[in-house]
């Protein structure tokens, strides 16, 4: 082999004497994103993991419509437009023509995108009899938990470029769910070919979509390579090669960004962010991620069934200090359940200010002038919304001691922790919620409704019929302004009842070299490289 | 020679058989279902599961199961990875290529530097250079590989910016993985940036190669020095001196060929050390070889992959040791006499 190497290097040296190829082209047209993990599969319909969404949704696929977070409205994508009929129980989508699927080594499309592809992509998870339903696990967690699987009764093809969605009832979160990163459009023609070849699993492993980048190869634990989709229906992406280098180690990711081996990295370490910022070649981008961390009380457990006790505890904790300590300032103080990115957000404070004197007063009023003893459950893991629940619990513990409440910090292994939470064994818990779509309903129904209390996802075990009624009223309303008012009323109600104390909306970070721009980190959903480009004059 | 070779080969076969027994038993010792551990097909896929259940002899006793295990092993049917559901056997070739490339280059570097330095130290025995060489090699030998690797990354990649931190090549060069050895793959590829890619690959290679070579290098220096000193004590060297031969003739004609004997004997052992270190080095430098593959499979509890990784690494070490032993015996007949006389 060594001989071969010598021959190889010899040939290369000879080759070097010929016309010199500049390698700057390779760097100029390419972008390296050091992702934090392997995607489980190349189809976001099948998973909810953020890593997979980052790797696939915005790059390989398109959706019927997109959500524009800046203007807080839905914008056309594969659907040119849409209308709702029958009091919001039927939606008609007019589809775009001349949308090309990826042309790859394993698939040559003979036709452009049409209604059959929409039917195929939705029927795959709606219809249990669909040949692709059980393929690659056959679990569609997002559509199940968002209720979309039950909401859509059937999808009907009107003509080649018109599709009707029939809904079980009017639901204003429908469009938001269709615009999520999970509702991607696959190629029906590719699906048929794979069935004929007896190899349906390939659909999610060698993916074909209409997105700005086409899949080239994936080596687990090392690299994913995408190339620009030459016949993309929107503006061509500027970078020709997009490479994901899988780098699970956060320190190494940051060092590789410093040396220029990575152009963009997700989740830089918060405590070293300031150091990163000083380096002139690195820029840190952030967006308020649609999440909220909160402290939920088990309202089935005395004394937390008493609303006055809950209010007292809400007054007792110093949330601005928590933001400073736990998030190093990289989070916003929550003004309610809804984060700033939601269109239903209002800057009005809908939480309790820090006021230990008031807290003591309320405790006395509730019959606990000398306080009591309670447990705070703290998550054993880091989450985007809460990087250090243990430390947060300690801060709250000392705040509570000020008002005479003695708190014990409890934690278990993460799976056990969640199981026991579902059983309702806790007094109070520090946990949070990350929204899947732009609809404000997603912040209340999965976390505080009676249905959520039954399934155990309601960490406050709080079931209030009045609250559920407000939720249903808000979801049935289709006028945006009206809905905003209703959600503000819901926020007020949550504040008044205080089943939980919203603490922070944390920021999601991404860092990139200063010669890269246009990498989008939308608040809902995965990273998007469609507009990414390298600034041409940058020194290499 | 024939008798010696046969003995070594029989020993190898017995060792491989014991290895296969161990790996076969692992399937039953791992948590979970033995059929799944062996094939990567879980019971949630009843059709395929039933098929492999029969094919792997699970309707019969353990002996049939072992027989089927060996048969599938020899046929290259090593099951599917539990994580990717891709055939394990097909994944091995590029990984093996990457590991062998790194290992061979490190071994080569160790020999090219270690042997002359050892000779030099021996010639300068007790002189200042001898002390410096021996002192440095002892210190280098005492630094664990994982620590050395981190130090080198910090120094050469982060501080000085002379080399990248990890990987085989800048992934923007679309080099198709064929053999797994990056230099050969670049040579075989039809990339228009071959030269640039080649330099980029070398730039990625040199730090891990030096890190990996460090341990065998320092060992070789010490072994070589001792071997040369031993030979220099021999009567035939004194006789050569008495005949008035020049120092260089004595060194190159009489000392070195004889001093190489213990060094060659040590090469097999050094290779085993190298293989242990290569696992660590590959993980740190994110090198797409067998070692990092094995470590990741352990994290992921991917039993078919763990087995395959163990089997390949162990067999590789055994085969190289056999090869070195045979080479040693063929090159130095006195060794055969020693063994035959036992």
C-alpha cells in the first residue's frame, strides 16, 4: 500500500505541474454546518426531533404554505393560495405549477408537482390502509399530538392543481399545522416506483423532494452532503454544496468554528458566548425560540389547591435574578405563557412581580403564617428553555426561605422523572414547553387543558372547565384580532389562577463565521440555508 | 520452518475459534433478545423476524445456533445495524481502509524515526545526546494518547492554525468513499480539485499520525538502543574491530542486521498497542475508522455493530501478529531453532 501511496503522490505532484486548479472555488460555493447529531431519518413526518428537522425540512422539502415569522402571517409556498369554505370546515388549496422534484441518481422525475403528490404526502399518515403508512416505523408523532390526524377527515383531489381538505370541525390552528416543518410534500411518482421495486423503505433514506437542496449522501456520524437543486422553483440557493458535519461535542464544535472548519454551528455554549462575540470573525445570531420555562404546582395536592398559596409563591420568587444567573441574560423574562414570537403576544405583564412582603401576607391569609415545607422537582437534563434546572431550583429554594417556605429539591433520572410527573407525584416542578407551530393554541392546550391533565402532560394537573371553554372559543374563532383578544383573556385567566409561574423565554443561538450571511433560524422550526451565501470578498 | 508455521497457524485458528465462541455468547449475554442482537432484526417486524429466527437455527439447540452463526459469519451476513438498519458487513470496508491508512502511516513514521534515533542513542551511549533522546522518549511515552491528542489539537489547530481540528478532509471536496483510505480515494476520484484535496487530506492527516506514532516511536527508540548495545557487546563485533573494519562497516554490516532481530519481534506487540491507541485517536479526531465506529456503537447499544467491530479489530491484531511472527522466524533462523528446541 505504501508503494501505491508513493505512486499516488508522484502522480499528484506531476498533476500539480499542469494548469493549477484553484481550490477557492470549492470553499466559495460551499457551506459547512456542524450539526449536533445524526438525523434519525430523512423525512420529518416520522419524527419530532429538532436535529432531524434542522437537517431535512427546509433543505430537502417544501410545504403547501410557509409561516413568515417577521410578518406573522402565512405565505404561499407550493400552494399559490387557499380559501376556507363551510365555516372553516373545508380548505381549498390551489397548487403551483412547474415545480420540479429533485433529479437524482436514484430517481428521474417524469412530471412536475401536482395534486397527486399532496394526496400522497398527506394520505401517508392519515390513512392507515395507505401502502406507505407502516413504512419506517409508521409513527407520525407530530400529527398525532397536534391532533391533525383526527382533524383532517379526508383530502380530495378536485383537479390536477386543486386540493380540498375536509376537516372534522372548524379549527383555526389548521393552517399553522400545515405550515410546520413536519407537513412536507413527498413525490408520489417516486413512491410508486419504490413500491414497484419492492423497496419502499428507501423513500425516507434516499429522499426526493422539491426543496432548495437535493440529497447526495449520508455517512452516519460523519457527514451529510446536499447539492443545490438546479431546477428549484424559487430563487436558486447561492451555495452549491451544503455539508453537515456531525459534531456532537459542543466544545469541539466551537473550536471548529474558530478554526474555520465549520461555517455555522448550532447551540454554541452559552457561557462562552461572550468570548465568541469578541472574536471579530464570528457572529452570533439568536432568535427567541417559541418556548417557555415554568414552575408548575400540582394543583391536586394541598396546599397548592389553594389559589392564594399559588399566588403567594409566585410573588415569592425573584425571576429577574433567575434570568441573570441561569441564562446569563440569554433569555427574556416571560410576561405570560406566550413568547414574544407569537402573534397573540402582548407586552403587558401577565405575571406576578417579585414581592416577598406581599407573599408573606398572602401566605398568612391562606392560613400558613409560618410557611410550610414543599418539594421542587428539577429536571435532570438541559433543555433549550432551561439550561440548568437544578441551579434554578436552588435559587427558588433560597427565595422561598425568605418567606418561610422550606423547599426540598428532588430529581430523578429523566425517564423516571417524566413518568412520575405523569403520575402526579410531585408538589411542584421546574419544566417547560417548546411549541411546534406558530399557533398560540399550542401553548395552552397541550400544557394546561383538562385533556392534558388526563394524559399527564399538564404538569399542574390543573383541570378548569372555564379555561377549556375559553380555549375552545379561541380555537373556533377565525378572525385574527378577535383571537388575539381571546388569548389575552386566557393569559389573564392563567395569571389569575396561577397553576404555574412562567419564568423565561430563552433564546436559541447559532454562531457563524462573519463571511457567511443569510442563514435563517426561524423561531418555529428548523434552520434554513436557502438564502445562505458567502460574502465574496471575504479573505479565505 | 514448516513445522513452526503450522504450529502458529493452528494456534491462530484455535484463538479465532475462541474469539468466535466469545462473540457468539455475547449475543446471549447482552440485554434483550438473542436473535435481535445477532441479526439486528427486531420482533416488531414479525415476518423478517420469523425468517431469521429459522435461518439462525433458533428452532433447534444451541449447537445448531452456533453452526448457523459461523455459517452466516463466513458468508458475510453479519446482520443489520440496530440503529441504521443497514447491513453491517458492507460498512466495514471503508472503515477498515481508514483505520489501516492511519495505522500504517503511524507505524511507518515510528520506524523511520525510531530506528535511527535508537541507533544514534546507542552510539552516543551515556553521552549528552543519549540522555536527551532517552529523556524525551521517556516523557513522551508517559503522556497518555488522549491527553497528547488534545494538547496537539490545542497547539497546532487552535493556537497556531496549522492544521484542522478533526476529520479526514474538508467535506466540501466531494471525494467518494471507496476504499476508506482518504489518499487512495482522492487518487481514485474524478474530482477536478485532486491536488488541492490531496494537500488538504495531508493537512488533516499529520497530527493524528504523529499522535498515534508517539507510543510505538518511543518504544522503538528504547528497544533499538538496547538491541544495538547488546550486539556491540558481542565477540564478533570485537573481532570485526580487531580486523580493523571501519565504524560504519561494523554498524551497517554487522550490528544493525543483528540488532533488528528483537525489534522485528516487538513489532507485533507494538501493533497491538497501536490498535488500542487508534481507537482513542479516531474518536478524538473524528476519523471514520473502525475504532470510532466501535465506540459509537457501544454508546448506542448497537449489538451487531459491537460484535463486528470486536471481531474485526481482534482478528486484525491476531493476523498481524501471526504475520510478524512468521516473518521473524523466516528471517532469523536462530529463533526457529530456539523454538524447536523447546
